[in-house]
C-alpha cells in the first residue's frame, strides 16, 4: 500500500486531539494515516497546530515505551553517572526525577536504614568519593549540617594535599 500525500477528510480538531490530548507523536499520527512524518509536519504548520516542547516530547516517548528501557539504543541497564554521582532508574520511587532516576547513595542509605530519607536531608559521603556508595561511607544529615561539613572537608583536603606536596619535594631533593 503506497503512502498518501494528502490528509483528505482529516480536520484540524482531529489532529489537535491526536497530538495534544491523546499525546501521539507526529510519527505515530503519520503511521495512522499512512503518510510521511513530513506530511504531518506540513499540515501542522499549515493549520497552525503548535508543536510540543522538546522535553514534553521526550517524556511522552518514554511513557509510550517506544524508546524506553532496553528499547533505547543508548540503554545501559538503568544506571548512569552525572556530576560524579551514580543514578539508578526507578521511576516509581518517591524521590525519582522527571526522567525516573534516583541517586544511588540515597537508595543504599534507605535500604540499609530501612526507612525513607527525611525531607530536607542529604546523604553525605564520609570519604568524599561520590561513587563510593557503601553503607558505612554514607551518613544522613540535615541540609544545614551538610553545608557546614563541606568547608571543613575542603580545608582538610587542602592540608593533606599540601603535606603530600611537601613529602614529594623532600624525596626529590
């Protein structure tokens, strides 16, 4: 069956309903009417149908299952690292982001302590290594306590770096 180039008999309201209310993608609408996605885009522009924001489209694609989980070509088992932290895909978790990811150290702390992390609290890595999510390296504390501990840790790191530098200089002399 060949693809039609016109959307004969399809109203603007029907396209708006499919796209904005039923959350179908332009690709899905094109398949429904056996036309190209370019034809759908042409009619959207001609009929002044506003396209969704990019983020909204990504969320809808994820919900449709078309590119979620193992169907996504970049799928890595639901685990990724960003800003030094490990994230795990758990869309049903109460602390999950819009994309369904939770920081691994929060999950480990909650599982080890058999309770949910209180609102406004942070899980601190005692040794400063953000990917070291062993329970003994994790400590929950209030936001303010966490803010107070960071400067002292930075000072301690600077002291140790200075001692290391001095030791290395002594060995090379």
